[in-house]
């Protein structure tokens, strides 16, 4: 059992690194066979996540952590709406849809997300100063608005492998799961169910298992 507050490994934290950044923020809530985990709890977590996603934020405060967590919960709520997500373990603590929308819009206005102009001694310059945590938050929120509404892009999906709480963009029609690990777990679970069904049926009919059946564990 993983205790609350235990430091999770970097490998576990940055799940599905190829997903768009808003989905990566949603997936800072992840699960293993023991529990659902939150990879975004501390300033260090947030600084690490921002760096891993290629955003820049500079030093972050506890308030920034709260703001990113609020946006994360709002995005998970809206993702659940979009994907008809029935997974109880994946449910966002923020359930109110209007508040979720408001949270995204508030985050989107938290800082500049576009290149800015600067006037210096009558010269026009491009201001490439990293925008800080507010700008990073606004960037994620703005990208999320596009992701959640663009009907032409690949659809957002919930992964229905047993115990999984992740979301992914279904970039290929045959992609059924968030990862090969989840796909393998589903196949193993189906295989186990089939074997159990076969055993139950053969026990009920009094017949023996097929001679080719490998010795049960
Ligand atoms: Zn999965």
C-alpha cells in the first residue's frame, strides 16, 4: 500500500508524455494497483511538471500549486463530460460544470500567452521574457479550450483498462487504451475471465478440462 504523501518515482509521475499538455495536466492524477495518486502536490512537483512539459514558469509558490490543481480538477471534470466517463475512481473533486468552465476561463486570463511587444528608445522589440507561473497556467488553459472544443482533432478518451484513471487523445482509430501496459492488462484480464468461465462450465457439466490444458497454477 502506498501511503499518502509518499514520493512517487519520476517515471510514474510523468505518465503518457506524448499527450498534449492539458491532458498531461489531467494525468497528474494516476493510479497503480494500490491506489489513486496525485503527482501535483508540492512546489517541487509543479516545478518538475512545468519543466517536463517544456513550459517555463520560474519560481513557483504554493498559490501556483493550488491554481494548477484547480485547473487540473476542472479539466478532469470537463474531460469526464466529453467522454461520458463512468469511472468512479477518476471522478474530479470539482463536480460543478459551470464552476469548471469558470475555472478554465479564469486560468486562461492568468497571464500573457502570446508574444509581446516592447518599446525601447523608439525601437520595437519582441519581449521573450518567460512569463512566469501565471503565463504557464494560461497557456495550459488556452490549449485546453482548443482541445475540448475542436471537433476536427482526434477525440479525447478515457482509458477503461481496469483501475486506470488516465485520459488520452485517440490519435489512431484502433487505439483502445492509454498505453500498451493498459492494453496488456486488459488482455490478461480477459484471458483470466475466459479461463475461469471455461473451468466453471466444465465443473458444472462434470466434464474434465481438455487434456491439452496446461496444469493450473
Ligand atoms: Zn490506461
